[in-house]
C-alpha cells in the first residue's frame, strides 16, 4: 500500500521541489502551506508522515507537532521537521515535542528521501 | 547660579589671549581696573550684564561661560569618580572642587574622556550582541538559507533526472534563475545593513558624546554645504559695500566703521598685523558678517534643533565664515569665474584676492539648485595625516575614522610644498577621481614661532576633468594608468599594495 506524506512548507518553490521528490520516491503526496491547513489535512487525509517546516504562517511547526502528539488517534503519524541550518535549540525542541527526525536546510535531495523512508520504516534518526 | 560661578581664571586667560590689559578691558566693560582684578581673582561675581559686555568685547558666545559653570562641572566630575567603572585614583571633595574651579578645561577633558570611554565600552559590548541578535540579520539568515535550499534542491533534481520532460526542466531552471536573483538582492541588503548606514553606523549615531566638530560636520553635510539664506544675506551685505577703490579689505573696514562703529585696525594686535592680506580680508569679512547677518545666522542655528552649547558656538563661527566666504566670493560671479578660468585655483585666488584654501572650500559650496558648480570633495589635512576638515559632494567617501589611503596625493603634496600636485586615482570599485592638492605652511608671527604644515585638496569625478585646467596634460582616458588607491588601509582590499599600513579588512562572518 502506498504511503502518504503530507508536506508542510510556506515557500512555494521548496514546496514544489519537495512534492516532486516525494512523488518520485513513490509516495502519495499532500500539500499544506500553513500550520492550520496542516492540521486539517492530518485530520482529513490521515498521512503516514508529515514533513514539517518550522517557520510557518498562522501556526508554527512546533505547535503543529505538539498538537499532533497530543492526540492519541495520531500517535502513529511520523513527523520529520525541517528548519534552517544551525539552530541547535530548534532541534532539541523539535525532538522533545515528539518529532521523529529533524533535517536542516539546505538539505540534499537524496538525504531527505532517505530520512523520510527511514522514519516510515520505524528507525529513528541516523546515529551521530 | 551665576553668582556662584568662579570665572576669574578663564576671564584672565581670555584677556591675556587677546593681549589686553586689565585697564583696557575694564574700560570697555565700564568698571574700574581694580574691580576687574577682583573678578579675575574670583572675589567678585561676574554679573549677567558684565558677562554680556565681556562676550561682546571679545566676540565670543556667552553660552560658553554659562554652559558648565564650575558648580555643575564639579557635580559631573563627582559622578565620574563615583562610577564603578572609574579605575581610580580616588579624588576627594577638595580635589574635585579645586579642579573644577581652577582648571575647568582639564575637568571637562576628564569628563569627555570618561564619557567617550563609557560610550566605547557600550558600543564594543553591544556590537557583537547586536550582530548576533539583530532581527534583521536573523531574518536575512533565514531568507538566505531558504533561497539556498531551493537552489540546491532544484539543482539536484536537474542533475539526477536527465529524462525530465522539457517543460518541467524549463520550469525548474527558471526557478533556479529566479532564486539566484533573489539571493543577489539579499546579499546587497545584508551588506547595506552592515555598511555605513547599518549595524555599525547606528552605534556611531547613537553616541551622545560626539565632539562638537563632528556634530557640526554632520550638520554641514545635511545641508549639502550650501545655505541659500546665508547666500542671500551675503549678497545683500556685499551690495552695501562701497566700490572697493582701496580693495575689498578697505571696503570691509569702512562698512565695519560706518555700520557698527568698529575700528578693526585699531583693535588689531601684532598677531593680526602679521597675517597675510587675504587672511585679514577674510577676518574682516567674518567680523562684518557676524555683526550684520546675525538674524540670518540665528535662523540657521535655530533650524538645527538643540545643540550642546559648545557645538552651537562653533556652528555660529562656521556659519559666520560661510557668510564671509560668500561676501568675498559672491555666488554668481565666483561660479562664473570658476567656469571661465576652468577652476584654475591660482587665478581664482588672484581674482578674488583670497587664499587657496578659501577658494577650494568655496568651490564645494556651489550647490544652488539649478546653478550648481562642479561637484567637488574637499579635505584639509596636517602633515601627520589628520583630517581637520572635509566635505564631499563628488561621490568620494572620505573616511572619518581610521586614517586615509597613503596613496592619495594630498599626502604626496607635502613633498613638493607650494606646488600643485595632480593625480588620477582609481578606487577599488573602479570609480575614478581627479585629485588636486597643495601643501602649505604658515607660521605664527615672530622669530622662532613654529610653522604649521598642512595640505588642502579638492577632487571631482573623472567625468568632470575637462572642466579643470589641471587635466589638460594628463592621461585621463586610460584607467590602467590611474594610481590605484583605496579609502584607508583598514577598508582596502588591495592586498598587493606596497604602501599598506596594515592587513586587509577582516572578513565578516564565521
């Protein structure tokens, strides 16, 4: 069965490229451009994984992550967070809020596909 | 407040500085010499009326006397020595009182130094923090990374997918071009921010303790070194002068006597008499300007908001000199002559019977909208390279800190005093200027008095070179022949320059 990935990103070009990459990797892809829309899509589309940017209009990625984790119905949804490079506090905060992995921008396409795949397979973030 | 002031020492110094005797000054103040003696020994107060007359007698601003009366100076000094950052030695009540009363200049110097020290500490501490925590930079960083993310991702898509449909490939390539352009704009924004008007500039502007001279230089800059009201006032004043049969100097003396009952020659001491004629002409013009154009000068002062008293007094002098220059070198005729003589500075000097520096300076004030002259920059520096005056309308940025590029011919001019030196200089950004400089010296009157050496330089963008007689024998159309210069070594990227005073600028970022 095809796995479903929800990409949440407000920057249209990046949303577009992530969409291309996820489709190419064989996923069923849904898109959202802000935090509120992301939560509605989690509700309606039941994705297996959310690829979640942090800086989002209306409701930021941390808040979306916290809300998903607070709902027992969504406990199996994998969350991979995306944010600008080098913000270490963000990484800690994201992992504490229950994200499964955390990827910094700019990312390599191959890496992001691998990390999404790994999170779906139930492996955590790569060691190191 | 005034009754408590102890101004004796300062009054004595002012008087002796003007080579006046107690008897003579007392006569002008309308008091007895012995009473003046008591005042000078701080045994009688200086009443406001006397203060006014004293200020008038020596042509100074009485605010200078009021601004930091010893009692206030003493209080300010006390606040310094009590400051935890004051390193010592401890100064007691008595020392402070004596310092404020007998050596107020030293007290003020201490005050200024300590304030500058505090400001520098604050700035240094704030700079790193400001750069790290600045919301603009934080946002810029996010935007930069966002653009880079896009560029990297699309580049990889194009690299990894040779068989992409043409329309899709084109769309992705367009994204790359678009993102790169946005990245370029962003880099420009960041460097604008870091530059003179940005993070570093803000600190300098916030400094509350800028010297009066720096403050005035800023004010002059905001006026573009052109004051229409003062030009009008000078023109009106010039019209009242008699036809100068005995030269402009004679006409000025006559007007001073006629309109203000001032006998300038009679007041002149040996120091004044030793001045070259053009300097005496200028002095007379300034005296007349201060007396006759007071209202126009006051309006300019009022328009510049609240200035500290020292700065206000200095600005008044600067504005007075402006009017004097405009009387000696009236706008219309001077601009015409400059154009006709193709800015031959020696001929202009001769034509208006004035000094090299005054001609150069006047050229930078020709900014009347619709009747502008060639846009020049101007600088005056001493033999150690300190800039004592600068203004730029030519587009050249004359640094205010960190010295000047040693390749500028203003320095070179000292090797051939009294001779005009000409240079076509090219800055690292490729902009090119024609520099005209001359070094001079002047001495105070009398045997053994030390000479002062200084250079005056003007310059303009190379495109105006045909308007200058100095470009006639120069190669101005071959940038490869230009002298490679910078602003100063600290800001200069020319690594291979043999005249470098220090290493190239450090690179911002980590």
